[in-house]
C-alpha cells in the first residue's frame, strides 16, 4: 500500500489485515498506519523517495495518489517486475466534462493527460496516473478504480463530517431539496472490500466504483444525520431554485448536494456501475455509514482531519440564516418526515 495511513488507503489496509493478508505500507511518517502492517518510510516526491522499495515482491500494489502523475509512473516502473497487479484508485473525474447520466467506463476521457506530467488539475492528474499504471503494468495487470463520492469513517475531505457537525449544533438547518433527490456514493469500507476482491479475482481494466444511482436520497442521508446526533436539528427543506438564487454553491457549500437535472448531478450522481456490481461490489445502508462516521468523529476529541490539498467545504452560519430567513418561516417542509 502506497500511503495507507488516511481515509481510503487506511481502509484498504484495515480490510486486508482483517483478511489475514500480509501488508506493507510505504508512507511519509506523518500518520501511523493501522497496527499489524509492516511499515516502510519514504516520500515519493523526494529524490530516492522510493528507496525503501528497492527490494521485495508483492502480489499487488494499491495506490491512491492524487497529485503529479509522474509519482505513480516512478512507483509503477520500479515495481512492475516485482508485483503482480497495480490497483490505482482513480476518479470518475477522468471523464470528459460533462458525462451524461448513465455513462459507462467507455465514456470519453479528459484530454491532455500524461504519465510524465507534474501536477496540474485533478482530472488530468488522475488520468495521467492511470496512464502511468497502464504503461508499467499493461492493461491486463492494471485495475483502475474510478471512484465517485466516498464517505465513511476517517473521511479527510469533510463532507459527511460537516453535515454531522451541523446537525449536532441543532436548530433549523438548511436542507437542500428535493427530499427524494437520488444520491450515489460509496462507503470507503465497501470500496476497500471491492479492491481486495479485485486482487483475488485478478481483475483488470477500469471500473466505476460507486453505489448504484439512488442508493439513498438526500432526505434519508440528512434524516440519518439528525438521528445519530441527537435529533435536535430541524430540517428546513428548501427548493433548489431558492438555494441557487441565494448564491449558495452546490457540492462545496452544501456537501454532497447537486441540483436535480443539472450537469453536476448527472456527472456526480449518475454513473453506470454495472461492471462493479457484477464483480462483487456490495454497498451497506446509508444509516450504517452515517452512524459509524459519527462514532469515529466523537472519538477524536477534536475536529476531523482535513487534507491540505482540498478546499474547505460547508456553509457558514450567517449565510445559512440569511437563506432560511429569505425563504420564510415555513421554509418548505420542516422536520424529518416527508
């Protein structure tokens, strides 16, 4: 595991250890990997940063890198003759914008990506890293995990933690409608289980790795957040038009939410995941993801960790109060029932 101390990488390591696998983790030493893993230190952005991997053989490599593709290029080239398979956790962002609802792994890809590139933008960085894995391991030994929205314990982007912290404060909450808006995401532990299954099955190729569209709804997600945090929050369901007219940014200021019928919703909540489901992807109920994430948050004794390379998410209280006031005292549907 290249990384393996935070969120996706950590979940993969924990799942592999839970299966009794022998796991080696190469990391920079900023965070401790799960107990039981063999630890190697190295910074893949530094000269000779992969020196700890000069010897050894592995059945598979899992890599979640999100910056300069050449870091994946260097690791994959170093390991291609000493590892059986390269699993790269990529993103549905590699598809040319904007992919229509129902897009498959054959949809057009972003242009201008290169395995030799430095860091540019997220989509080209992820696609360039895919190309690096393919160049070193070939199409028959590379697994490209094109993940969508990832939620669950140890999340370091802040989306579900923000909603949970907001519900814990209680009071009226701006709930972006419609209530039955279908959502598509994957619990990080379900992603990890699928990745390990892909190694066992010797799969290859690209896979959209996210739940089926409509696995849950915005209403079910927020209801679950209200429930686990004590039930003092009051959801004020607000029409998408009202939210957008107030200048509130979907996805960023209101995490997870994308307006129905928009390019954003089709791209982020509409991927075809038939290949993943046919190869063993199983997605747990939204209530389990929410409850387990809240349990983890409460165990921290402080704020959740946030990746320094990602922008902050969430709506500030002043803006939320302004939108709720403009929407009137009723504010659409209140409470947690339709």
